[in-house]
């Protein structure tokens, strides 16, 4: 960054102000790239005046502006915002993952709900995903991304310009750990919770429950080894926290239907993560109330609906 004197900053600011004056309401993204070539003080003054009714028109934090101001790659100022439609069901832990990511990125989106028991809805989903399952994110109505992990990474990379603020962040090692433990959550914790809920004999319940506790103990150790918390990477919400959040919320199902506590007795770091998630605004606005969860999963636990597709 080239340092400029206060007088030079004033000249640059006046030049930028003339450059961005436009018709009322016009977005001034075209001016944002010039901010990279001025000092931090001038840049802050320019944005402050723009946001608070100065001589320039209002500065809107479009992806271009966010990328440029944060040092990320600049996007074309002519690029139109994508129209996003999230196809899902309620309640579904994988859909909740995507909802949390979209809210974290402050992205506007439309939600369309499907009935997974309807053959018509299932056929419609198969046109967008070979699995015929939710979640699916439609981009501009003609492009589709399926699988919650892929959708969340797309949202994180496209709509959060500052890499330091992304959910998937950190060193290459930390990112690798995040992916590794996300796979563990999917293959062990989520699967073992589901199997524990579906078991009917006391022997099978105990066997699957024991396996779940062992997995949660391993996850608790990982949390302690990576950071002091309360989240996986430290004080801020991260990708793995969002991936595991819906399943930690569903511990009420284990308690209600199987009369067992989901957390190992010594898993204090895991409990710390749960408490931090429950204080998070995007968690609070996404997770359904416990009574709604219990009512939704009761037909599966009682065997009235065949759980062909796993967690719904």
C-alpha cells in the first residue's frame, strides 16, 4: 500500500467522489476498485461518508465491494446477483446446515418445501439430483447443487469475500482437519444417532448407543486438541460447527425416545460447543423447537414410516 499525505488523500477523495456521483439510488460498485490504490485512512473516510449520507451516493456492500475492500479477488461489477432457491423439507438436519450457511453469508434466498413421501415430488427432485433427496440449491433456476457439504462450501466461497470471515477458514492443516471431522460426523455420529433411534430391542439399542458414545468421546478430544473453544476453531463459528449443529440439536430425540443422555459424562468441550451454538443467532433462527422434532420423528421411531432415505 502506498502511503499518501493528508493533502494527497483529500485530493484522491474528491476525485473518487466525482467518479461515483450518479443518479439517485445507483449502486457505486464501479468506484470500489479505486479504493485499493489509496491509504487506509482515505478509504475509511470515503466509505464512512458514503454510508452516512456524504456527498457520494450510498456505498452498497455488493460481492465486488466486499472482495475489493477485503483484499479478495474482484468480481465483475456488471455481474447480476444470483437467484437462489433452496429445496428442502422440515425438519431436516442437512437442510438446516445449508440454512445456517446462507444466513451466515447474509444471502437472500427462497425456500421451496418438498414432501419426500410423494412420488411426484421425488421425481421432481431427481431431475435436480440423482439421489432425489434434499437439500438442493438452485442457482438462477437452471443450475443445481446437491449434498449439504458441497452447497455450504459453494455459499461460503462465493458470497463471503473475506477469507478470514469464511466458515471454511484457517491454515491448510486446519481446513484438512475440518474436512476430516466433518466426514466423521456424517459417517459416525449422524449414522449412529439414527441407528440408535430406530432400534427396537434393548440389546441393539445399547450396542448402537455405546458406539455413539465412543464417537462423541473421540469428537470431544478433537475439539480440545484443536482450540480452547468454544467453537471448533476458537471464538468464532466455523464450518464444522455448522455441520454438527443439527445433530447436536437432535440429542433431545435420544433422550425422549430412548431415555439416554447423548453426551459422555466427561465431554466438557462438547458441552461447551453446544452452549455456544445455542447462543448463536443463526442457530436459534434455524433449529425447530424440540416438540416439533419429537412429533416429526415419532412415525420413524415407531416404525410407521420406513426410513429408506435416512435422516429427514
